[in-house]
């Protein structure tokens, strides 16, 4: 992809929390499945950082990408490494919106049950 999406998800896949948080506006909102939204950088840090502590790693394999103005929708397979070392793949849809150069809204939807089975 060679653009901001690739750079954004490189930080996600490397679980670089500081860099990931810095890619968001101060009042950004992150929605993960049916959980309450994380609003603002500190809540995003707690939510995403907490999740990353529960897994061994992850990597995104992008399948499709749709763009409309400042909004990008991604269909991907996310390969999670569980704490026991086993890898599971979960189909995921991500929706990102940018305000200028920073993300002000991220939502992603998947079934996380295989990660914790």
C-alpha cells in the first residue's frame, strides 16, 4: 500500500504503543467490537495496550481496501499469536477516519474468541 495505512498498521503489528497513540488526534475515538469506546489518547493507550498485553503478537494481511474521502475501510485477516505460541487467524473489518494527518476515529470488528480459546 505504501502510504499512511501501511505505516499505521506497521506500528500496530509491531505493537509500538507510543507511536500508535501518537497517530491519533487528542479526542480520537476507538471502538473495538461491542466494547465501550475509548475516547482520547489516554483511554486509547489503556484499551489497546491492555489488549496487546494479552497476546503474543499480531500481523495484518490486507484483503480489500475502500476509500471515500478521509475514510478507509479495510478487510483483512489478522494473524494473532496467542500467549501459548499458537497462531490463529481472525477475519477483521477496520474503519478509519482521518482529520488532517491524524486518525480521529477507528473502529474494528471481529470475533476475538479464537484468540482466547
